[in-house]
DNA sequence: CTGTATCCTACCTGATACTG
DNA sequence: CAGTATCAGGTAGGATACAG
C-alpha cells in the first residue's frame, strides 16, 4: 500500500515509477515479448520456438522461458517420452499480454520503414 | 477440440521475424519505452526526464534520447539561452507509440502483483 | 530433443571529472 | 543546465561443448 504523493499541478507522468520499471525489467528484455508473441497460436516445443524466433540463442531461449514460467506467463509441460518432448504455452496471464505484444508488433511492422528512413538520413 | 493442423497451413508465427526484431532492438531496450511514455504529456527538459524516470543514469538517458531522435520518435530543441535549455518532445510517430506504451504500463501495474506472487512461490 | 555449463565479449551502470 | 569522457565493476547475451 503505497501512499500516492502527487504534486498538485505536477506534469502528467507515469504515476508509478515502480511497477512499470519492475515489469519492464522482466518482460522488457530482448526476447520475452517475442517469445510470448510467438506462443500466441498455441503450445509449441522448444525446437519450434528456436526455429520460429530465429536469432535467439539456445541459452537465451532457455533462460527466457524459465523466467516466463517463473513469472506465471508461460507453462512448461514435459512429456516422459523418448525422445523428450516439452511444450510451452501461454497462461491466462500470458494470454492477456498477447494483444499488447501484437499491437507492438504491428506498430513495428507499420513503422519500421519510416524509422529506418529517419535513421539513414540522420541529418535532415 | 479438433486437432490443429499446423503442419498443413504452416505454424502460426509472427510473419516477419525481421521488422519486429529490428524495431524491438530499438525501442525494446530497457529505457526507450519508458522515455517515450514519460514524454507523452508534452515537452520536457533533460533534467526533468532524469528526475521523472529516476533510476536511469545520465549516460543512458543521453544515449536513449539520441537514439530516439535518430529514429524520429522524439525531437530535440535546444534554446540558445543561459543557462541552456533543451526540450524533448515526441514526434507524430512517437505519439503513435504512446498508447501502446501506456497499455503496457497499465498491464504492468495491473498484473505486477500476480507476477510477483508467481515468482515468490516459485514451486506451486 | 531439451537443456546445462563454460568461456568470452559487449554493453549497462554508477561515480566522477570536465566542457559549452 | 546539458551534456561528454572515462574508469571500474557487473551483467546480459552469443558460441560452443556437453549431458540427460
């Protein structure tokens, strides 16, 4: 229970500074959002994710999935088979994040050319 | 539920692998989204941003702003005064990203407790 | 197939000093 | 005030090798 100590006429700021930072430290890393977005269509195996994301290292996929499972955004189901099969799937909580990820992805796809153009000319 | 015939129609993946990665490498870093979100209310000075974000180092604020300006998400306006005054403001493009940032921030605030709970119990 | 362990590099961080 | 420069220390991420 944090007391809200807002300035009377202060500038409109993200009135948190904590929660957002905290969560952004979790899902704001290089891969988490991409993994969550990739899992939006249903359960996927480790190898499938690795191929789908393409660019992620095995190590980072492992770590990212571990964190997502810890945070309750993804479930891990290991089947006692040979060869081993492990499936990952977004939880209810994770699924609630999917629309935001997709919105971000769409924004990225819609604007990456414009961003690239800006970067290239550098000096207008 | 019927079996999902992923094989036939190809797996449901983010059909890009490039643009999203590219943009996420830009704005998906630790600070960019936070800066953009902080600027949503109007122009702010360097020092204001530094205080508002609280936790960012001067170095990273400088770098992040530089990148955002390069990407065309933020404008930098220096006033030839003494003492110097520099204001940063989101561009049209940057403003189009604000709603997504805020949605993410709201999601973070709404769910960070649940995430924290998951993390803490660790083993269900 | 699904990870884990190790090494190595690049980058972030915080502090400090200095410039315009 | 608004940066730039630099250094020491930590951490994130990639590559590879190896294990269950």
